[in-house]
C-alpha cells in the first residue's frame, strides 16, 4: 500500500512539472510579436499544438496508471473483506470452557473465633461502706476462698446491734405473753369449776338462777381470753423469728465485708482502691477469670451446621503465634440457627495449663469436615453477574448457549461453590463470556487445559 502511494505521488509530481513547462511555452509564444498571418508564423503555431497533444497524452497515461495502481488493489481488498465477513458470519463462535466438578467429600473449614475464659465472674460489693484494704491487683493469681479485700461498714455494725436488741425485746415480749397466757388459763379453770357448781345448785333450787347465769358468762369470757392470749404468744414468737432472720441477714452481709475469691483464677480487672466508697450490689470490685482452660465461640454457617457435632476435633491458630497449633474439641452447640445471620453457635474448649492463650484473643479455628452431599464447584471466571442475579453460560448438547441462574456458596478465589442450580457434574461453562455469547448462540467449545482461572477466552 505504501508503494502505491509513492507511485501516485511521483506521477502527480511529473504532471505538475509538465504543466509548468506548458505554461512557460505559452508565455513565450504570447510574448513574440504578431507579424500577421504570413507563412513565417505557421511553424510556431504547429509546435504549440504538438506540445498540447503531448501533454494530454501524458496526462491520460498518468490517470490510467493511477487507476490500475490505486483502484484495482482497493477493490480487491474490499472483496476480500466481504468474503471474510461472510465466512465469519457462517462459522461457529469459538469459546473457552471449564467443566463443572464435584467438591471433595472432606472439607477444610476455617472459621474465626474469640477466646474466652472457661469461667469468669465479676466480684461485686455485698456490703455498703469503705474499702478498708485490698490484697490483690490485676494479673495476680488467687486460690479459691482467698481474701482479696476488706470493707469497713460502721453503719452495718450498728444495724446488726439494733437487730440483736430487737430479738431480745421480742423474747421478753414472748415471756410476758406466755405468763399472761398461764394466768388466763388458771382464771378460766377457776371460772369453769365455779360455773359447774352453780349449775348443779340451781337444779336443786339452792341458788338463784341469775347467779348461775353470771358464773356461766364469766366462764365463757375466761375461755375467750385464753384464746386471745394464745394468739399473742404466737405473734410474739413470729416477731422473734422475724428479728432473728434480720440478724441472720445482717450477719451474712457482715461476713461479706471480707471479700473472698469464688474460685482459683487470675484477677483480670481491679476497679477500686483502698478508701473508695462501695455500695452493696452495684460496685464492681474485681473480675476474676479461670484461665487454665479456655473456650472459643464460633458461628458455623448453615451449609456446615448439620456436620458440626459435639466431639468434633478442632485446631486453633493464633496470628501472633503462627508456629503453634492448639488442639480442642467441640463441647456444646446451640442446635439452632440465628435467624439474622443463619449461623449456629458452637463452643470449643482447650487446655491452657501453659497460659499461652489469653482471654480476648482472636483465633482461626480449622475443622476437617466430612460432607454427605458435597456441592458443585465452578471456575470463578465463568460467573456472570446480571440484574436478575448470578448466572453462567452453559454449553448445551447441541452446542448452543443457555444462561442458567445459580445460587452461590463460599468463594475460594479461583473456584466457587454452587448451592442450587440446574447444573450437573461435567457441564461445560463458558469462561469470560463476552457480548458475542448470547442466548442460543452456536459455539465451538475449547476446554481450558492448565490455564489459571481468570484468563480471557474468546467471545
């Protein structure tokens, strides 16, 4: 093509040169004196006519040369392009495909987890007063029942003394009520004896009936008095029980002025210091954690929840200790999914006698799970995301394209799990389908051999 252009430029230059010569000749002829129409001027006129004819012949030759050098090659190229376009339209589109495979029966499941102490308790003040002295600080290891702090509570001491005095007063009232009851019973017995005697005498007519009625009424009154005195004794006993219970309660509170460790562990928090005012049931003094054994909580996805059972072995890896592996066992599962996250809570316990694992650490928990129904795996570069969801371009048996909707599971980078779809193991999916790969498009599939996912295929 470049040679043709050079030839065309050369011919145009020659034509321009001849044109200039003709212009010079005409200029010379017009400058000569016109001496009439004699025979002496006939040769010059003939010479000018010959030059014009020669120039016309050269111009015609140049245009013919340009025609053969420019138009004919261009026409040939145009014909080749038309032929190629026809062949392109009638041939099948070549695409690279990857096959759907079945995931392995065993799966290495890795989930994040948070390490916590197997037992942890806040130590609250059970008595209102001032912290007299503390004996431990954060990081100290304590034994069960060890004294960790003392509280000074003068108001509690006064309340306890008052409660004991109330018990003594209630005992005195009980004794008084008991004595009154004995006297009332004696009076009732005497009134009963007198009433019986008068009842016998009135039958004989020895006494007036009015006297008998008076003694009978006195007997009834004495019996009612005895019943009232018995109720008073019971009330006095109840008062003693209430006062004694109050003394017991205050004694229990007073015993908590000595703050003891509920179990062996380590002090992870100290919230007060000596002299601080503490309130019963609201002031947090310490937090103690039992760290010789720790637990890790993990959220198991729905796809693996049915395989997570008590007794499954787990291996923990800590980011700041990559060379160490910690073995544990699943001890509890919630046996229910959280409707918000669709995950099941599981607990793993590990021995931590060496104290390497600290509460609050982040860990990667690895399981080797056996799956009864392994999912399908597709290459990541076969996935097509559209407005109506993820799809793949499936090559049908008649070598045409059909887009299938799928539901994705876990993403492994180069491959992806497919949870629900109309795919089957061995189906061919187009890798990186372009705009030319449309529904019902006839294709020629070429399977990818040894190419890493993500390589562009034709289409």
